[in-house]
């Protein structure tokens, strides 16, 4: 792909959705409890071979992000948390 250092990517670990009728819903992952060996195994299950034939760096980044998110979905699936409007105000 490149002879440069790897490019760091930022994954959307916390996703917020619309507030519906005074209820705020947040999706997040419990990344503190990820077992490194399980994440490694989940990453090894992904198809990385398609990267070897890619010449478009944007396409390569898309495949990397897709594979990492799929591995995270397996070892640290997104969890839904509900908050009332009163709980979220400072």
C-alpha cells in the first residue's frame, strides 16, 4: 500500500441518536473489558487479503475500518443506554 508510516484512524465508538420524547439514547462499547486475545482472534477472522490488490487508499481504509468494526462488534458489541432529559442536563 505505502512505504509511509501507518495512518491512524478514529472509530466512532460512541454514537448518539435523536432525542425522542425527552429520552436520550446513546450507543457505546465497553472497551475496557475487551480481552486482547479475543480481539486478536476476531481480527484474524476478517478478510485482509483483499488489501493486497488495492491501489486506492480510500478503499483500503474503508476495508480496514469495516474489518475492525466487525471484530469490535463480536468482542464488544454496542450497548444502548437510555437517559431522561433531566439526567443529561448539567
